[in-house]
C-alpha cells in the first residue's frame, strides 16, 4: 500500500522529525510510506535517513507546487495521503477529484488554528482568514481528520464548525526505541562545570516561542538564585535574543549553542526545561524532557501543553506572556519547592511512544481504505 506524508516545505523542526519516525516505523510493517515535499529548506534533506524515501517535487518555487503535485498524483496514484499543513490540505482536497480520485486524504493538524490567526496582523492576518475559510469548505471532504491533542481537536471543531467526533486524536510519536541511547550521548557543555543549576530552552528562535520572555524572567531569577540559561536552537529572533542578553548583562550566565540534531543530552544535564510559547499544537520538547527525567514548565498556551502535563500534575503551567509568573515557577524548581519524581516523568513520557502512534495511524489507514469516499 502506497502512503504519502505530504508537506509544502521540509525543514528541521519537530513536525519533520515526527513524519520521519512515522514513515520509518510504518515501513517496518510493510507499508510503502514516502515523504513528499515541495522543497527542502536549507540542509533539511540530511535529516531524512536513507531507509525513508523522500521526494522534492517543486524545488524551484512555491508557485509550481500545485502543478507538480497534480502531476505526481497522476503518476504515482498513492492509496492514502496524509497532509501536514493547512494550505497543502486545501490544495490536495481541491485537486484530488481531477488528479487521483481513488486516493484517500487524511488531514492532520499539528498546530493551533486560533493562536496563529489571532496573533497575525495586516496581510498575514488576511491570508490566515482566507485559509480558515477554505478549510471550513474543504476539510469536511477529508476521508479522516487527525489532531495531535484533544485540545487541538476542540480548537479545530470551534474554528471550522466541524463536529468534534469527526476528528481523531493521535498523539505525536516522541519516545522511540533508540531514545535512551540518544539521551546518554556525550555533548560539549558550554560551561566548564555543572556547579550551577541550568534552565534550558529547546526549539525554534521565533517570536511565537517567546524566548524573550524567558530571558526577562531569567534576569529576575539570577538575582535570587545564581543559575544559567541554555538556549538550544536557531531562528529569526536569535539576534534580538543575543542583544537582550547583552543589555541585561547576562552574557556569563547564558549560552546559545545553535541547532543541535540531538538536544536530549543537553536536556538531561539541565535542571528544568521551559517552554514559554504563545501557542503550540503539541509540545514535543515537553515529552522529551520528561523522558530525560528533567523537570518541565510551560505556559498554559493553546493547544497541547496542559494536556501533556496532565493539567499540572507533571509540570507547572503558567499564564502566557507573564515573566513574573514564569520566574516564580522556575525558582520553585531550583529551590526544590516543586519537584516531580523523575521516575514519574519518565513513566508519563511512555504515553507518547512511537509504537502507540504508529499503531493508531495504521489502524486509521485500514479504516479509510475499507470504505468509499463519503464526501467525494
């Protein structure tokens, strides 16, 4: 059975890691799974292992993607296509009846719909509203819809007026068979010793991630509990973050180590991982931290962190955009006032294994292939 995981762009983020792991796992069960993308961003192609087929169908521009997708569908005739971006989902559903009517389409939602839309302004806000309208019209034609958290399913239902019982929840695969070995890999630590507690952030350095909020909180923390801030990742906000660190005189206590293909050892050696985002869809790094036995703190943002953290049972949740609340939560960890036993964190992470996710996706494939198109 030929299955595609379809994206408009393949980068080096958490979504891409999810797709690679799912494609590889499903191939071990006999499915002909492939990654199909419009284009690779930067050196992201290097992240795809040799045992996972991956095709770039529109490397010369986004404008060519619809035509390249139509041609690829006619030539390959995949049995099931999982779409992994909203604009690509709309495009796939619009051209399916012409290019490959027998192909089943499963739309997967990995990010909050309301969060990015409400925070956008100007032309970008207009684009988001247009995509939401198209999704409202086209997504009900999907053979199935998947959200990566229950909260995200509710968000989809509210934003698109789709009955929530039509949306299947499948958690992202985070804990893989090789995870323990990757956790224990050695890394170059940016400081000479571990004598001070370390706060770590792992992710894209973009506005939505609110690393600026974490730096502001850290400036307050460091006057009360001497500590360090480790930032793992790259992005458009890196220059602004470095400037903020300089302005606050925190250079000796902060380290930016850039993108790391395996951030797990950095998380393991840290005392607490913080996710200060304005919105998420899931929050992969929270599960990674729990798998390392590291304490976690997240903003209570839409639409996944509270669910992952058991509404605060496995880590503190703080209001979005509140540096004082974030600082207080971090201090509670650093001073031992709020600590979850590491074995409980590791146990919680087992709810998000690759095997569980793969089995759910394979079951979904079987169901959509067992029935005709309801909305064709």
